[in-house]
């Protein structure tokens, strides 16, 4: 065979992006809208719930800690990740939203602290189960040369959630806690529509192929199979540490920002709830734009290492200016613009991409469940004391913790960014672990 013909024959053929593929991506990515929507709905209503039911700042921290922002999501991820590898991606994204809808209804009609907390926990569990499954499914179904674009759709949905949530908070502010109930009810409606659309989506082909291989090899498959495979291979430990450094550290900051940013703004001198929410609309609108025009457009085309570095550096600059620059319009708007763009280009979008690429199919969802669980636990631990710390030691000292976490995430992601762009998940898996048979026998 002539060399030129051999080269042509062996060259991988690009997979065209189809409308049906994007429809599946959009439907599954809505888990991220639900996550962000649940967090922001609680963030904009915590003070109202506190005034209505008469609890103190310590309980505010507890409610935030058991929510979709922290321990509630951690519990869901611990359950959902292994189940996703055991029963399939479709099992999770078919049923998680039913739990979410129940929690949203409880918050819509909450009459006291107990139903409030139960609703918060249920929404958190649903989010924790659904988000790792959505990132896994999207990456597995996406064309290799457009994987960042498809995974970025999940980040886009996550960005649109807060933009709409804060805008709704401004609109319903005159209604007080009733307005907050309406925001949770809107999440119930969106979740119901998304659940209906998802019912017709197919199972992940990568998962089905892996399951056929496991059955053929006579493997015993259980709830803990994914976890055993993950922890039984030492090659996974470096990837877990890397991703926890990138996402866990960044998300510890973003988690406080998501749920407590109105209190941070108040500490920085902006006390109007309307102005706080409008500033957050700007933040998340810019995040959505940066995700679409930055990460989704260029994540498959330019150096991911330097794209990550640019976003992470911008995030550090945002918090430095907000905390240490003289309070006023400049520092507030600089923060909103820089943090918004940074979040669109930065850690969460890259985490969704790298977490799918760096683990084998048989334990990919379990890995995401473990990582998402640990990241949310980190958020929850700080959330327990964040309101008290903010009132007790002030924004500047809390700010040093925030900046330290962001700088660490910047360095870890920039130095150890993997070279995976354009490669199929099968090729990456073969590079990291060897043949599929070796994986099965591990």
C-alpha cells in the first residue's frame, strides 16, 4: 500500500456535530442550571427566611452547608457517582430531577425551619447525583474534536442559572419571602420540563460498550465496582489530587461566593439588596458570555494550559481588587467583570472536561462522584463558619484565605494541565492505562 494512501486511511475522521447531539447535550446540561439555580435561590432568600423564621447566623451557616452548595450535594455525589457506573448514565438523569422537584416544592410551601431544611437537603442530593452524571454523559457522547464545546454547554447552563436567578430576585423583591417561594417554584417547573425531555435520550454508548466487555469477561458488578476500580489503580491517585487541587480549591471560594456573596458585598460597602443582585446578574451574564465565546469556542483550538491560566489569574485579580482596593464603584464593577469572565474560562469548565478525560469509562462517573463529594465537603466546612468569620474578623482577613485558595488552584492547574485536546476518550484511556483488557483485569 502506498505511504500516502496509508496515511489517508489511518487518519481519524472527524465526527460532525449534529443537532440531535446538541439536543442531548442541552437536555443533560440542564442539571447544571438546576444546581446553580438551587444555590442562587437559597442565596437570595436566606436573609428573608432568617427574618421570617427567626434563626441566627449559625443556623444560616448550617442551612448553607447542607444545601446543593455543600454537604447535600456531597451526599448525592457519593450515591450518584457509583450508581451511574453501576446502572448507567440514563438511570441517574432520569430520576434525579424527581427528587429535585420534591425538594423545590417543599421550599415553595415551607412553613418552618424543618421543612425548609428537608427541601434544601433533597435538592442538594439531587444536584449531587445529577451533575457528575451530566458531565460524564456529555463528554462520552461528544465528538473528540468538539469535546470542550459540548462540556462547555454544561458550564453555560450553570452560568445562565445564576443570571436568571438574581434577575428574578430583583423582580420579586417587593414580595419578600413570597417572591423567594416563586423562584423555587420556577425551578420546579423547569425541572419538570427537563425531566420530560430527558426521557427519550439514549444511554451513553461508551458505558454500554464497557458493560458488554465486563459481562463478556465475567466480572462481578456491584454498587462499589466503580469505586474499587478507581481506588485499585494507582494511576488514578495523581489525577484525583490534580482535579481536587483545581476544582476543590476554586470551588471552596466559588461556593462561598455563590451562597454568601450578598453578605460579602455588604461587608465591602454595598448594602442595597437590589444593587447586590443586579451586580450578580452582571457577573453571571459575563460568565455565560465568556463560556460561550471563550471556553466553548477556543477550548478545542488553543492551548488549554494558557486558557486556564488566563481565567484563573483574572479570578485572583478580581478578589484582590474587591478586598484591598478602596470601596466604591470601581472595585465593585472590576470584581463583577473580572470574576464573571474568569468563571466562564476557569476551573469548573476545565474540571468538567478533565474529569471525564482522565478516568476510564468503567469508573469515570465514580471518580466524578468522589471528586464532587470532596469538593462540596470542602465548601460545607467553610460555609459552617463563613458568616461568623465575616462578621468576626472582617473581609480583609477572610479575603486572604480566599486569595490563597485561588492562587493554589491557579498554580496546580497551570503546571499540571494534561495534554488531551483532540484525542478520543478511548485513546486517552489507552495512553493512561494501557489496553482495555488490562483495565478490566486491574
